[in-house]
C-alpha cells in the first residue's frame, strides 16, 4: 500500500515544527538520491526505508509519511516496500530554471517514537530543449546605398538547458551579399550580426531571404532556426514613366458622375516613398475641363464629375503630370484625348403654328390646317426625324421642306358625326432606343347647314274627342336638327290647305317654338271625322332647310246627340200615334214599329227600345223588340182588354250618359165585323201595318245576307292580321309603347280598337292583345245575328297604322251601304 501526505503544506510545516519542538529526543539523518528529468512514472529512485534503517513492516504502524516544500506529487513512497519512485513528470527547467543545481528536498516523518529524516533528490539535466530564437522571422531594412563591410546586429538564440547542452553555435545559408559574424567572450556568445560583403541594388533585388541555424552542444544535437528578411530600401534615383505618352478614349455623353474615363499609370523603378507617385492635371488646363473631370492623385483614375454634352463639346485634350515623392521629386507627362460619343439624349422638338381653325365641315380635300416644324439636336441617325399622325383621322402630313410639314385635310368631315378631332402629331428620331415627342392639335369642325330638321316619324295619328274646348292642346310635334347653333334652331308652322270650304288654320294652329298643336274650335265628329294636315319644321340656317310631318287627327265621337224618331212618330211624340188593331190577332202579332236614329256612332248610336210599364202596375199584352222597335202582342187579346191602349216606348242609346227619346203609340182594339171608325189617317196606318207584316219574311233574308257579308269581311281581316303578324319584327316586345285609340265609324256601327285592353294585357302574362269589336245597332237580335255578333267580337292583334285605319273605314263604309239598302227598302 502507498501512503502519501496530501494535506495543506502550510499545515504540514506547522505540524512538523510543533513535533520537532515537542520531540527533543527525536533522531535525524539525510539521504541523497538523483534522478534524470523527464523520467517516466514509476521510475525507481531509491530504497528509502532501508536506507533509513526502517523495516517495511513498521512503516504503516508508525505512520510513515513524506513531506516536500516543492511539488509534493513529483515523488512518492510505497509504504509496503519502502521504495521511493517517480510519481509524475519532472521538468528541471520548470523546477529550477537556469540554476546549475537542481534538487527536490523531502522530509520523512515516522511516529512512535517521532523521527524526522531529510532526503535530497537531485534532478539531472538532459538535452530536451532546442535553441530558440526570439522570433522565427525577422525583418530588416537596409538602404541600397550602404557600404561594404557594414555590420547589422542580430539577436541570438536561447537554450533552456544547462551546461554543454546550452552551448550554441551558428551557421548561415549561402549568400553572396552577407556573411554571419559571431563575437564570443569566455566562450559565451555576446553578439551576432550580418556583414555586407557585396553592394545592394534594389532595382535588381529588392529582398533577400536568409536562414540562420543555432546548434546546441547536447547529445544528440538540437537546432533552432530563424528566417531573416532583408528589404533593400530605395533611394530616389529613377523618374516616373507613363505607360503611354498619349491615351485615346471614347466617352458616352451624359455619363454619370463617377464614371471612369481612363486610368493613367506611371511606374517608378525606385521603392518606398521614392516610388510613390502623385498624379495631377497640368496647371494650364482650362477651367471647363477641370469642371468636368476629376483625377485621383493616388490611383490615376480620371472620372466624370460634370455634365458631358456632345452637343456642347465634341472632344477634350487633358494634360496629366506624374510626380514621385523623392527628394528631389522627379516628374513625367502624358496627354489624354477624350472623344465624346453622341447618344440619343435629345427628344425631337415639335412646333405647331399657323393654325387655321375652326375647319368648316364642307372644306375641300387638301385644305391646309396647320404648319408643323420638327428639329433634333442630336447628330447622325439620332437626329433624323420622321413624323406621323394618330391613325383613323381624316388628316395627313405633307412634307413641304426639310423638317417642315403641313397638316392637310385627307377626307370629308362631318360635324354631326365627329364635332372635333384631337390630332396627335408624333415626331420620332432614328436613335436606338428611339425618342419621340408629341404635339396635340385640337381641330374643331365648324358647322354648316347641311341637315334639315327631322321628325321621329313621318306620320302621327292623333285621337281627339269632339266638343273639345277652343284652344285645347291636342299634340306636340318635335323635330331635331343635327346641326348646331342657329342651324339647329327650329320653328314650326302649318302647311296651309283648304278643308272643305274653310282654311286649315281655322281648325288648328301650331306654336312656332314649342311645336304644340292646338284646336282653335270645338271639333264635331258628325261634321269632321278625320283631319289630315302637315306641319313644317324649318331651321334658321342659310339657306334654310325644312322637314315635314303628317298628322292624322281622328275626331272621336261623344254622346252629344239624343235618338231621333223617324216616320209619323217624329212629329207627334206628345199627342201620340193612333193605330187600329183587331182583337182577333194572336200572340206575336206585329202591331207597328217605332223607328229612331242617332247622329252619333258606335255605342253612342246603338239604340235600344223599352216599353214603359202602365200606371197601376197592370200587365200589358204588348211588348217591344229590344233592338228592332217592333211592337207585338204577347198573347191573344180578349174582352177584358181596354178598347184603347196607350203605349209609351223609351228609345235609349248606349252612350255615357245615355240619351233618350219617347214615342207614344195609341192602339184602338176593334172587334171582328165591327166597322172601324177611325179617321182615314188611321186606316192608312192599318194598311201600312198589314203591308209590313207581309214583308216580315223579307227582313229575315236581308239579315242573313248582312251576316254573310260580315262574316266574309271578318275572315278577310283575320287573314290580313295573321300575315302582318308573321312579317312583324321579332324584336318588338310584348309590352311595347302604347298607341292611341283607333275608332272607325259609319252609319251602321263602329269598329273600336281599345288601347286600354292592351295595357291590361301587358300588366299580366302572355303577349298583348287588342280588342276589335264590330257592332250594328240596326240588326235584329235573333239567334243568327247574336251568333254573328259573337263571332265579330273577340281579342285579336290589330296594329294601328294608316293601312289598318283605311281598312277599318272601308269595312265601315260597306256596312253603311248595307244599312242604306235596308233602310231604303224598309221605309218604302
């Protein structure tokens, strides 16, 4: 087992002192050992227990321990056998430095009884350290003008070893310029130096590299080296020289500040400050060059510092001087020729003058409108300019002279289509990239009176109710003129003509400025059903132009005429008409007929007949046909019937409000075989009644004929409408703008086209329809006639235009002719 004392050294020393004082009878002794430095761990040093006279077996009981003033862990004792050995690396140079003697002092302490022994272990030096120079590389500076034999001292190497291991010798690699000089004193190196043995020339060899080796005296020898770099310093014996006497360069104009123009370079064979060159412009350079170029005094870079404009100066000649920093300074000169290269940096200039505006729209082709001049400050292709216009304008450019153009009219103008043009003239040069400039010419087209006033439609249909108040507004015409100002100011007037015996201006008038058409007097449908006239619109141009529109004014009927009785009843409404009747007649016997007409038309002229009830509510044995006016018996007469019957027949039209007339019929009942005592007038009436009864059958045939003709006309009308609808434009909407009410009247009845019905249909679903109704108040309300009337009344599409109106009126005229035939026959 190995025992070691590892407490604090101060505490150990204190303890040892106390023990030495307390144990006066302690024994003492000293041993001497030696060991080489750098010995390995476990190296045997000596049998310390044996040499001290101690048995190995008593080392542990007596608490054998070792203390050292130096590093305590360098040596150690094995308490099992008492052998002292190396415990860790021993470095003599670290332990004792440059001291000639070096040892480790140990104190060995044992108890029972207390004894202290002193042991000295010498550490022997070995050659383990090579010579070391202060620096592995050393730089020296020597002027090339130094003389032969000049000595340059160096610092020698050091060796950490001692004795012969530290004795050094030096050697120098071969050099034709230097030798190594070593001075010794008592075999100790005092100084080391280099001696110049050949003159230096920096221009030939500017640096010398030497290797110095130091060798110690140990076995084996160890060496150390250092590199010595000798820089030959220059003396100013060479002037600067430029690479070229003349520098020629090309520089783009508008080069940015800082742009490198050229680098002038001069060289000097000297070194150091003598080789340093300062560049400068010649003192006589003009201020213009100095303001545009900058010369770096160190690098020789000539850069741009001002505006370089080819148009201002085409080239520059610059004198440059190079001066070294030697003493005295030496100089050289060169010339820099800078050629400025033009670039396309100037935009073409456009000048528009001599404008002839505005331009009349009827101006002849080739009319000059403006003169244009172009210019470009650049040169060559950069200054060649071409001009062109924006496309799709009625103008063109005509070259009149170099860089001069005329803007002329190339095609016809129309102010109403295009009132003005913004003509852009573009001038483009031939540079790359090309530059261009534009100039805008506003060409105003002046108006001439070449457009007549125009109406939206060639013809308007107007519907006016009769009995209108005087001065009533019936329509407004409006014409537009595509011209401008006075040429577009429109005034309206009537195209005068005769309407029957009267002038048109007695019926209507038109306001000259607004175009409002007024009826000057009440219109009478019974007198004038259609008023057709023209309105002229005239502009204020020179010469004036006009346009016309046709107005068809249909006078619509109003219920302003009451029914009028015809025949004997007309003059005796109050007193009544006497009539004889046999009591023997049966039911359905036609007694007489009340005849009435109405000067109105349509529903206003459709008459119905009613038998007024008798006083007291008694039931009359007579009835009257609702639409025929025929008075007939409802039953066979008997004795209970009063011999004198007074019948009141109310004739009423279908107007709003309805107008009426009353006819009084006096009947005298006569028994069979009784001679009538009626006056001759009454007898004549009885004969007439008999004749009418005999012709009743003829009426039936006439009604059948009328219905047949009506059916044929309706069929023709339906076929015509179907053809028109198939040819109509598919783009017309189902709810297009409404058209006025169309009414065609005749003596027999009315055809009515109701726009109100059209509006109702448009508000719902499906295509719009119109109502076409035909009716005749004079037809007998029999089953056949009712069926015909139902066929005539229906919803059909009926576009309102002049052709349809004329067709309607022709149909009305046919019905009128039929009714005239019937009345002629019936009243005979």
